[in-house]
């Protein structure tokens, strides 16, 4: 199955990284405009952002893996017009020395399309750079 993979190192402890990945404030600081997440396995996820035309886009999903400070996996609902529909997003966090390594894998059949895969790769590169910048400053 095709996937986008990204990895960054940040000067922040795993707890700080986890907050950036799982709280409404954290997600809104680097990825989406608004977010809600039930903090548990089986919890619902709701994200809102704007597309390139300024139109609102909503994504809904469910947390399939919730291991605080180390592993988060979200499966997005396969209904709707969102580009995330039917995809899976996995974050893994590991403490390495005085830094944290954040690994992202975004997979799903939507990424079979080369244009979509390239767009997601570009979007994740930008989003992960934003996350890195925020965490390195706040560390």
C-alpha cells in the first residue's frame, strides 16, 4: 500500500510532542484550524481546516491506537469529500538523547493516485516543518 513517510527530530520531550499531536491547541498550532479529540483508544477525532480555495474541510475519524507519549494512530472515516477520507495516520514518538524523533506514516488507497500522493507528501513536509519549528522554540 502506498504511503507518505516523514520523520523529524525536535528539541522537546515526548510529553510536549504528545500534547502537540493530541490536544486541540496543539493541533491548531501547526496543522489544522480547529480540532477535537477524545483522548483514548476508540475516541472520535474531528478536524477542520480550509482548502486552497478557502472552503471549509472537515475530517472525522477514530483513534485506533492511543499510547501516550509514544504511538497515535487515527483512521479517518471513508465518507465525505475530504482528502483524508479513508486514510490512516500514524505518529510514533521516541526519546533519543535530549531530542524526540517524530515519525509519521500516512497511508490508504487514496495515495494510490500519484498526484494525490505527491500533494500529501508536500503538505506533510510543510506541516512537519511547522511542528518542528514550534517544538524547537517551545522545547
